[in-house]
C-alpha cells in the first residue's frame, strides 16, 4: 500500500513529454503509470542542501517527485565542492538554496520546488513539515536530528534518515507507523564534543552520494508502497571495506516520544537537550585566555617566549602548520599533559578554534593559568595574517 492517500486515478495524467521522460519507469511493472502518478503527487521535504541533500534532491527531482521542499540557510563554500555535487565552483558564496533550485529546475522543469531559507527550529518545524508526506533528514548535527525526529513523530510522518562520517554511513526510516523512531535507537545524545563533526573529522566525498541515493531509493519505495523499506532496520555502511551490515531495530516501549506512555508532547529546546549551551557573556578577565592572530603575529615578530601548541591531528599538519608549533592532538592531551610546563605561556591552536578552546578549558581545570586559545585557529590566521596558508 502506498504512503499517499490520494488516488492517482483522480490526478492529472502525464503529458507526452513526461511520458517520454519517465518511460523507463513506465515500462516497469512495479511502477507503471499508476506508480509514476503517485510519484508526481508526492511531496517530500528535504532538510539540508549539502552532502546528503545533493544526491537526494537530484534523484528525487529526476524521478519526478511532484513537490520538493528544501530547508537550508547556508552558503556554498569551496570546502563543500568535494561532495556537494548539486553546487558548482561558480556558486561559491551564493546561498545553497539558489544554487540547488537552479540545478534541480534545469534537471526537471515539470516539478514544483519550494525553498525555505531559514534555520529549522522548534518554532517552525511543525509548520514546515505539515504539508509534506515525508521528511528526508540530511543534517549533520544532533540537535536537528532529534528535532526532525520529534516533529515527524508528532505529525505521523516518516523520517528518511541518513548520516555520514569519514568512511561510514547509516540509513533508516524512523517514525513510520508501528516502527521505531530515532530516540528508540539513540535515547540520549553523546556528550558535546565527543563525536567530531565532518568539518573536524572529515568525510570521504563519495560517501554522501552513496547514502543520499539510499535515502532517495527509500523515499520512492515509500511513495510507491513497494518492496521492503528500512523500517525497523538500520543499514550500516563501511565504504573503506565496502561492507553493508544491518541491525534490527525495535520500538522502545519506554520511548518518551513514540512509546505508549509518551512524556514529550511538544517540541523542546534541542540545543539544551544535547548539552549545547550558548556562550555566556564575557566575564571580567576572561579575555586573558584568548589571543587573536594579529596579536600572535606581533609576539612572533618580537620573538617573545611562548609555547605554541597544536592540538589538531597529525595528518592535518601535512596540510599546513604555524612555525614553531608542538603537536599534541587533543585526544592525547590528558595523557601527555606532563609534557607541558605550567610556567610557560602556552598558546593553543587548531583549525577553527573549537578544539583548541576545549583544550584550553581542560588545561585551566588542570591548573594552567598562562594559557590562551588562538581565536579562529588556522582559518583566521590565513584570513588575517598569511593568506598563503591553505584553508581546509
């Protein structure tokens, strides 16, 4: 039985041009004219026009999904182009929604595309999701994943889920009738900072293509009501070994959102739920633990005495480094803290200032007082001091 409730018999038929375009679908008994009309009636909302959203959007548009919605508020960056194939070099600096809209309209002018240039929040998620048959989650952070899950469960809409990191991916369908939700699999988010983002840990550029195509396949299967969808199943992908494993998932009777004794009846503050709190206002003296690139440059020119600590990973040093650096990856800092002298002035840096900020917090708790975080990291150094240093 199809996910959609409207009858294809009452839908407008395909034009001659559409019949030609979708002819390889029409001659498949599993699709045929009836199935293609179901696809034409379908409405899918995509969260994100990035790594997963690129193949997802391209293939859903090519398949003829009648209405595609896309939620995104980011702009195209050079670092996106290694995997976000819906954008091109000429799109760098443009909103991703503009680039995606042009690409998808060029691919299939017979579909309707609606863009929402906004951050998905607890205040707008239910309203955005309400007019769509399903939601395809292509996000890369835990607060939004829990938000998408809860909004889908509250509205009774399937959540076509995908995630990627380095060489590994996951795919499933959450929130379907009688199926588990994301909270059944992950009742609690990991502690902040434990799981690095793709910006910190990297991702094989081809991997989102693999996972996004799986998401698109599952969405079309739901629309057609054919095959065995990934409901109650978590597909695990190891691209390095090219192995696929499957975990059986069951609905958690104690789940606070989809269980029989639900305790969550409305959307919550997901940043707070995931332990991510807004930065408190600066306190007097707090700036003593920060240093900006131009200040560090002056210290280098004066030949001041300080210890420059790089807390990135060793393979990142091959890309670029600051002169005079000493490498101790953040994950090794606790076991190698004896290598540091608390009497030294220590300046800590990483790619963007996030990991080094965590390292400075750790060192402060350990008793170091003469320690500073390089605000903005290597990226800011390249922008403000030495543009020959590559950004990544």
